[in-house]
């Protein structure tokens, strides 16, 4: 409790300390805004570059809206012929 009583509440902060605190706050905010603006510019430029790369990209062939890629002529796939009669159903 003696430490609490020894603080002098009537004293003011010296002018030099006020000026240094103000300049420090301005310097910190200036550095923060500089790096934030630099980060913004880097992301903006990279977004524009990626947009133009995607815009001028060559088409990679036919687009199939059916969801399956077009079969290449070299691929050989075996498909069972579809028969109309149902052999898997047991008739009673």
C-alpha cells in the first residue's frame, strides 16, 4: 500500500515525452499503412496478371457438356452388347 501512496497524481508528463510518444505513434501508424498498402498493391497486380493469363489462354480442345471427356481414338474400351431380353429375372 505504501507504493500506491507514493505515486504523485498531480505531476504532469513532460512535453518531451509527449512529443516522443506522438512521433512514435505516427511512425508506427505510417509503417503499418505503408506495408498494408504495399500488400494491397502486390495482391492487386497479381490478380490482374492472373486474370489476363486466364483471359488469353488458348482453348484446350472440345468441351463436352455431358460430363464425360471425349474418348481418344487410341483408347479401346469393351462394352457388352445390350440385349433386350432380361436373363437376370426369374420368371415364375
